[in-house]
C-alpha cells in the first residue's frame, strides 16, 4: 500500500513546485536564531535525556548555521548547562517561585538571559533581556513575559551586589555528592581547582597522523587557514586548536593529517607499548581514536580488530580509518565486550579495554555529566569487571592488557583492576617505563586529573600476561 502512494506524493510535490512563483522557489531559508536554537536544545536535552554535545552536533547537521551563530548557540547551550545551579541560585533571589518549578520553557529562558548578563561581556544586558522577553512571547508565555523582563532587569541592575555564594557546589554548579566525593580524594583546595577546571572551555585536542604530516607542517598549515594551534605542553605530536570552527571543514582534516582525540586517551596506546607487526584488539572501540592510534603503531605488517556493542558506531570508525589511510590495518566487528568469542582466545598481542564509565573525568567537555543520577553508577564496577575479565581471555601469552576509563573515581578504576588481579595470578601490573612526559605511575597504573595534567580525567592500567 505504501509503495502505491509514493508516486502520487512525488507527483503532488512536483505540481506544488510548478505552481510556486519564481520568488518562492528561490527564497532563502529564514535565518536560524542562535538563542532560539539554544533554547530548543536545552528542551530536547531535558525531555529526551540527551547529551548537549550530541544534540548540538545533530542539530547542526540538520539545519546548518553560520560559524558566528553556531559559536553563540554552542556557548549558550554549554554555558547554561555548565552553570545551571549557580544561575538558579541567583535567579531564585529575584523570583517568587523557584526557577526549577516553573513551566517549560520559562526556566531555560531565564537561565539563557541570566547567563548572557553574568558571563557574556559582548552581549549588552538590554539585548539579553529583550530577547528573553521575545522568547517567552514566541513560546506562548506572553502572560509571563513581564515577569521575565522584571527578573532579568533586576539581575542586570544588581549584578555588582549579588547574594554571596554559599559553597563550592553552588559556585561551580556541581552536585554536592560529587563535590564531597572528590574532596575526600583530593582535599578542599585541590577539589576547588578541579571544579574550576571543569568550568573552563577546553581546547580541541587532536593527534597528528605522522604518515600524512609532521607536527611542524601541520601547525603551519593550520595557521595559514586561520586556526590557532599549539603543541600540547608535554605529549608529543598532540596539538591544541582554538578558533577552528567545525574541523571537518578543514582541508588538513579531510586529507587525514590528524584525528580528534584527547591527550589522555592518546596515552592509552602509548602506554600499551604496541610495536610494529603486533595484533591488537580494541573491545570498546567507538569513536575510534584508540583504534587509529594502535593502527599507526602496528604499521603495515600489523592489524587492529575494532569492536563495539553498537553496530551503528562502526561506520564512523571505518570512515575515519579510510580518511587517515589506515583501512588496510583495521577491521571492525559488532561485539558485546562481555561475551566470549572462542576464535579470539589468546590470539592478540595487545588488548585494549576502555570500559563504559561515569564519565566524571570529562565534565569540562560534557558539562551535563555532572547532573547524572549517582544511584545507577553503583552498578558500573560490576559491568567494568565483566568486560575486563572477558577481554583478558584474548591476550596471548606474554601479551599486554590495558584497562582504561574517563573517570576519576577509584571504585571504577583501581578498584576494578585490584579485584581482577586478585583473581588472575597470571597477570601483573607492568610499570610505565616508556611513557611520555610527566606520567608518574604507581606502578603500572595512573589517574590523570585535568587540573594537574592538562588532560581529561582518565585512568590507565597496564597489565602483562605471563
């Protein structure tokens, strides 16, 4: 039945196009408002429990924006998400009703306005207030537009004498449970540095593909294209970009001269000690950075098998491998890292297990991670242990097993590897004698912190099999 309707729909569409005037057929699309798009995305994230970065990138693919509008939209989206607790604290001082109890989308309209007033020097306060009022009217909340106007105008007038912030959790918009947990690990002073670092805008970190370019040549090419780029402070062939816009538009990206990956994640393949000709298994491979790093190290005589439980993520790895010129060394396969594959038993020189985790080491890049419900996180160490134990079965005698996460919580890190090693005497931690720069292991494992190491928060443990 559906097939018979399709030609009719196509004919009707063609007829409507013929009937349209030349002006209608050539009319440019209505410009997309950065503020309205940010409001829309905040609503999507709340209703669908979506990640802000994923929602933003998906929106840009559907409805392209100018670089300037995309930059403003992203800044508003991430800024409001990053500072939500603090924004609500200030707004609640001027509202008769708590912001969190307001009907959609009034709370987010107020937060967007407050963020511009308090954090964006280039946006005049009156413009932020005016746009917020217009947003309320467009959203069908005309009756509340007066309240929006009054609250934001008062915030603007009194921003030099706002109520004192009660604690670090409010100042840096982190949930109290997380602040208390980190304070128990680091102490009060360094915890504040950690929280502050999470609220900074991190640079975009990329890894040079040495088979396509040198770091020097890539730095020069990026500079010629108006991109500010600098070497990472202590990791070789790792660059930090700013002002790049969408990197996929850069000729150097399309030519496969670099791939996007944080410095900490890059260290996984450095620490693994992968050599030319090795066979490598990456059991949780998406989005592919560690797979690419491993493929560069095994050379043309080696191989990498990249697996992920989600088959929809594998094309991205294959596309990246082709762009980087690494397709001949990389094979992808859909696989659950917890399920045993007998054909792979004891077949790989190196096995990488970058386990699913709480993500509490990458808050600076995914600000909404901080608002996760902590209750389900208690189940993660069990899942991580199951993945690590299964992955260990694929390591050949004399081979290497590397476990990593992008979190800083010991229960997901050394707690998992301690449990594993206590039940697997044929494995032992191997010191990082060949690790680059300032990595100091204890031994055979390290937790990187953004405020200390200029990387994401990350844990890496290298284990050797007898």
